[in-house]
């Protein structure tokens, strides 16, 4: 889970729950340019790495 959770995260414009924050593709505690790059790589079917237990891009929540 990132440094911001619950109401603190919502106040900062982030949508988080017990699984992490929306957009934190690699589950490394924040939404960064690296997450955007992983989304772009996934769109063109290139491999990406994620932390164990992290939801895969496109998984239903």
C-alpha cells in the first residue's frame, strides 16, 4: 500500500483501497511514469514486471 491511503489518498486525488491505488500498476507504492510505461508496453504486448500479488492490467476488480 502506498504512503497515502483512505481519505488522505482521496484528498490528493488518488483512488485507493486495501489492494493499493488505481494506476499503481507495479504495486510499488505510487503512480509514476514507470506505471504509464508498463501500461503502454502492455498495449503493444510487450512483457512487464509487477510485484507478487499485484493485479494484472485488465483484471476485473
